């Protein structure tokens, strides 16, 4: 039987294992889950990763049924999207209702869907063909939700770039870790500094200068580096993680990405903030307590 002093020492050890573990258990945040890549892990593995990171909100840029199914019976709240190329189609009520019946109704009983983003940065787009359809599409999608009895569960909005504010210095929700030669500031160090400060702000539940006591729902951009995104190099390097689950840089987060089982039955591991594989915190805790009960 373990002595009381041994148990006290064990309790102290468990409470002081790492500051990172405290952050993991206490910090909730949202994240953008983009999928413009051909090397990303399956949605079910991503669900485990985000659960280990305590992510409470996810923004998708579409309504991928594989993702929504993978997160069923989780506590993750989803924002889903209707792409710009579908705006004109969404101005017709029957089409909007069909879309909701296909992409929302089958999942909303098990997966939390709180918002539909209609279009993405339409007012800042160089392609003006979408602008006339934005507001009509939003109104029609809302009418479709109302007809299906979902308007009190699911909100409708659109996503704007802050570039539409002529006198602002547009902030970001993320920072690229790599860029082209002419992309000043797109470095690993700057990305680390930016997102470290962002997580601290989330942790402190800070609001805006006008409403400092009202926390902001922040979605970190983005979960993974996406190797097929068009544009400059920076567009493919906003991720906190590489597709194999290794952190791009250390933020004190430890994400559990299950590996595919090998022929030898290799068990999944945990990647630390530095990319080192370690045992999950819960396994360490159980192992220590088992040891103490036998001394």
C-alpha cells in the first residue's frame, strides 16, 4: 500500500508535469479546417486530434459530409459554408431547401451546426459576377431554414475580408510560416509569435477595446498546411500542423493524431509541441498511479 507521503508526492508530480498540459485542459478555441490538399488525415483522425486540443468550434469552407459524420456526438460546434460558385443557385428557394436537406438536416441531430456562411469575401473579390447574388442568396437560405423549422438553430451570415474597410490595417486570424521572397514577414518566427499571442488572448478571455469584458469567439487560421491552395507560397503555410500531425512550431499544444495501424499493430502516439512522440497524458497518469499502488 502506498504511504500518504508517496501519494502526496505523486499528486504534486501530476499537477506539475507541464504547463502545456494545463493549457490543453483549460483552453478552448475555434479553428479553420481547410481541405485544399491531397495529403490530409481522414476526418475521423482529425476529430481525435481536435478533441485532444480541446477545440470547441470549427469552421469549414464547405459542408463535407465525411467531416460532419466524423464529428457526430462530439461537443464541437460547426460553421459550414456555401461557396461563391453556388450563390446564383441559392437564390432559388427550392435549390436552397434541397441544399439544406442534403447538407444540414441529416447531421444536425448528432453534429452541432450553428451557422451557414453564404459566400466568402464576395465584396472583396475581383470577380464581380457574384456580388448581385450575395444578399438574395442569404435571404433565400434563411427562408429555406425557416420553412424547415431550423432558423432558430442555424444562423445565416457571410464572410468579409477586412480589406473592405478603407482606413483599417487589416488584422489576420493567422500568420504564414513561410512565403515567397517578396512576402516580407512570412516566417516561422513571426507565425509563432502571432499565434502564441493569439492563444494568450483567448486564454485571458479578452474582448475588444470597446467591450473588454465580452470574449470574442476566435477561429485560428488554420489547422493544417494545405499543399494544393493556389496563390503565393504563404497561402499553403498557415497551418499549425503538418498533415502528419507534427506541429509546424511550438505553441505548448499537444495534439493526439491517431496513426494508421501497421502490420505489427503499432499503437498511435502523441506528438509534443516540438514534434517528439510521447505518451498521452492520461496514459502517464494511469501508469504512475498503478506504480504507486504497488509500492
